[in-house]
């Protein structure tokens, strides 16, 4: 084998190593990004579940017993979640003659995500 042929083989092996390294690096970056996104999606689902739980709690208490719940951290979960329930009293006239009382219940859950705060909200109207 000539000296020139050996030089080309070394160049080919070097280029194959560089291409393989780039491909492996791109794969690892994609796997890391997928993990971060799946954690964010799991925390979104948890926050939405906490909102639904707050609405169900207000609905189960009924019209006479539902009240504001101050903003408080939710414990026992991975991540930081804060839930607040706000109740606003009101009344409206139905069918032009009948006045009925209602309470608007709004449940808000917040969680930090990096430098921003994500907010999840649901509302319910309870009639007397």
C-alpha cells in the first residue's frame, strides 16, 4: 500500500468519527429537551387537576357553605403550586320576574416555571 492511500484512510476514519459525534450530540440534546417538556406537561396536568379539585370542593359544599379560601401553597406534591378560591355574591332576574341569588366561584392555581408564573383558572356559578 502506498503512503497516499494510508493518508486517505486516516482522513475517512476521522470524518466518520466527527459525523458520528455530531449525530450522538444531536440525539442527546433532543432527549434532554424531551425530558424537560415532559416534566412541564406533567406539572400542567397536576395544576389543572388542582383547579378541578377546587371547583369540586366548592360544588360539594353547596351554596350556603362555600367561601373564599386565601392563597395558600398546596403541599405533598413535587413542584410549587398555590391555590386560591374567590367567591363573589350576586343576584339576577330570571324570566323577567323571579330574582335568585348566586355565587361565582373562581379557583386559580399558579406555579412558577423558570422566570415566569403560569396560571390556571376555572369558574363556577352556584345558584341558591
